[in-house]
C-alpha cells in the first residue's frame, strides 16, 4: 500500500508528543511493508534538524519539508478575528507548500493520503483535484477543546475573552470541515465520541499512540526523584507546571523535603531556566528522553487543559515508571486508578499520592510494573499499525 503522509511539523527526529505520534505511524507502516512518502511543513519553531536525521529514514520516506512562517502576526490575527476565521488554521496556508504538494501528487499516485492534524485541512481541495485517493484525518486532539480549557483557567479578563474567541472560531472550523475527509483516526475513544457529537458522520476509529517498550534494566535510578518531561512551548504544559510549582510543590517540599523535582523539556522558558526554588532542578532539553526517564522514579503530569493523549505518559509507563497525573493529563489512556496510574486533581491529592509512594515503596514499584504491562499489551506499535491498515482497507472498500 502506498501512503502519502502530510505533517504539520517534521516528524523526525521525534522530539515531542506530536512528532512521536506521527513517527510511530511512519515506522509502523514501513515495518508492515508499506511505501510511505512524508511531506511536511517546517517553521522557525519546528525546523528540519538535518544533523539528527538518519540517511535510512530519509531514503525510506523520501522526506521533504517546506518552510512556512508560522509566527504570530498581530495584523493577520486581528483580521482573522474580525472575519470570524480561525487564525490557528490560517497560519498554515502557504503557496509554497501547496506548490510542492501539487508536484508530489502529479508525480505519482497513492492509495491513501494521511493528513496529520486539522491544520492542514486548507489543502484538501488541492488533494481532491490531483488525487483519487481517499483522504484521512489523524486527529491528534479535539483542537478547540484545548483552547476552551485554557481560556477557562485564564485569569486576565481580556486574554480570557480573546482565547474564547479563538476557541469558538477553531471549533466552528472543525465542525465545518470534519465531514470533508473520507475517514477520521482519533487518538482516543473519548475524542472519537466528541467528534461524533460535533456532527462528524464519516467513519471514525480510535487508534492511540504506539510504542515498543525498551529494555532499560541497567540504568541507575535516583532515589526520591520526581520529574516532568514535555515540550515547554506548549501552553497546557506551561499552565500545568506553573500551577504545580505555585500551588503544589511548596506543600510537597514542606512535608517531604527529601524529594527532588526535575523539570525537563524543549523550549524551556527563560524564567523557568532561571528559577531558584528549593528541591527543584530545571534541566531544560535532554539529549536522550528515554534515558532521562529511566533515571527517575515518579512522573508528574499536572495538566489542567489539553486533549488527545499524553505521549510522554505512555513513554514513562513503557519504562515502568509510576505516573501521577490529573484526570485531564491521563485522558485517553486505558488506566485503572491505583493500579497502573495514580490520579490527582488537587494539591492535596498530589501530596496524598506522593506520600503513599514514599511511605510504601513496594506499592509505588507495583504501579510502575503494572504500567509497563499495560503499555506492552495495549499500545504495541505493531498491533496498532495493523488496526490502522484495517481502517485504511475499510475506507478503500467503501470508495
């Protein structure tokens, strides 16, 4: 089967949740003997990192990327707001990317065009014009839901009003264009249900992020270590960490001063890099995410907004780590609270869960072991790739 995979940012090397999710699809399809061609947008925020791209990946995917200026331009944002357009989507419209996509579609035919994220929807008419292949949307999130949640927790009245406007415009765009695809692949069953409620009448399947658990047995684990790992240019991560540091960590440190909290991730804001807080170590971007995860004990995920699935939680669980997350943070994962993941939605609950882990190390370790088993059974990339191929075939048969 020949698949054209269109990406809103370079999926390789996989450096954050979105790229990990996209690359897992690419690698799974290649392992299943599919032919995959990857065409991507790149930007200042998400550049092509040639120094970290392997020749094997480039040859296997015939990877190409087109630069698009995704910076925030106030005048364009104001015009979009006045016209009721989604500025989130408008930023991705590019004549250069359209020209390259047209060239690719005229060069060869594909069985499936696989579109990563709603933000590439403006290119649907062009795809329809130059290809007969069914077009599927991989919905990493219910996009407007993220901004609804961010707006709800924003304290600044003007900013809250503006974020609500952005969420409304993005929600209207999602509802208007969902049915233009031939099928939708959501990342969680909860998102699939939300998309149906929004009026999506096309076939929808829920296929989460796939991973192959790694063997990390000979890594020394630092006692009493907590960690958060995530891209810090993503607003929900910034919001959640601010809440954790201001409302939760002082209580944790007062009761359990032996604990150390490590904060890691790409694009760490300067104010966090310069943070001086007892028991907190800000390390910024790490060269090897899985090695960093392996050296720590407990993963903290204090998300207050977001949608889809937290890929970094899947990674931590695949390494046998105990995860303490908010209900929103753990969305989309087939966990059982207290068995393979611990839920905490208030500062008091975070303290309680950490206290239990500190006082009962065997319980803490058992949660990590159960987490590893859950990921190995339910999130195997090979298994999820077969589910994706079955959905491709279903859509092809309908066509």
